[in-house]
């Protein structure tokens, strides 16, 4: 029997029996973890509200083996709130739908339980913090999170230099298969030809240039979001279900 302590973000919660829940978290040191939280659906529960989606928490796990991830699910025995991002996020529909897509994406990129995914964890914490602050359009925060998640998992896109031969940009032809923009010589059938402003926007979101991204016109936001969603689906091989509800 062992105790483990870690901090993480609650990705989702599922009902279990009459009063319990199975909580899925993305943690700093143990990656994706599923654990049982007993009695959290009771009105007298001391930490039930702390284990809602979007919550950034410090949690203690009890495992019956020497490893956190074993044959059975560990128990959540203690929870302390680090940052309650859920409040401001669920109070706004745009933030809520964008945040839900972020949680689902993070879980998809951390499919193997117990396998550390530190960069993905840090991206999620930073993304939820930015979303909760409300300083940028929610769908821009989502697209920035998606692009950076793809990059840290080995699928970074190029929006300036040719993804095939490296020719310095700007280049106009965008290919999902090639991993970004292509020059005229490397162009392949089926390329999209987005507006130059859209490519500048996507490059800004990937690099964190919020001044440029915030100043971009809404028509380029929509085109950029479409490219990001298609690029994400191409590499995950299936879509993110909650993306259909995101406000554009």
C-alpha cells in the first residue's frame, strides 16, 4: 500500500455507484490518472466541489500496490485547490466550449495512463489560466493551445517556410499531410490556399504573439480555426467531439 501526491487538472468526472465518482486527471508527474473519489456526490463531501472539470488541484492518491497505476484504480484521499479555473470558464459559453475542447484534446494526447506528459500538462494549465482571465477571444486561446499541443507531440506545423524543402516564406500552399505550407515547387494536389493574413495569425498563435493575433480580423479567425481543426483531426485520425460546439 502506497501514498502518492501530485498536482493535476481535472479532465472529467463520471458517476460511480450512488455517491462516488471516477475522476480523470492530467498530472504533472504521472500523466493521465483515473482514480476513485468516494462520497464526493454527497452534500456533506469535503472536497467534491474541488474535483470538477477545469480545477487545478493538489491531490493525494492511495494505491494498494507499489505503483500508482496498477490493477485497480487508486483512491483520491485528499484534495487541495491550486487554482479554481472552473468558475470563470463555466460562466461564459464561449470559454466553456473552448475549455471543454482543450480538456478533451489533452486527454487524447495523454492516452497512456501513468506515462508522464509534462509539456502537455503545462500547456493545459497555461491555456486554462489564459482562458479564465478572459484577455483574449476564447477560440483564439483554443487554437493556440491546439497548435502548441500538436507541436510538443511532434506534429508542429510550419506557417512561413516550406515544410518540405525549407524555402523561406511566405509560402501560400497549405498541406495537412506535409505539415504546413509548401512552396510552388513542392506543392502537392489537394493543397489549401489560405489568405496570407490567416497564415500570419496561425504563426502568431503558435509563437505566442498575442498582439498580432488579437489585431487580426474575424474573417481570418474563422479560416484559421478551420485549418487548425483539420490539421488536428488529420494527426489524431479522428475529430474532437466537443469542437462542434465551439463558438467561431
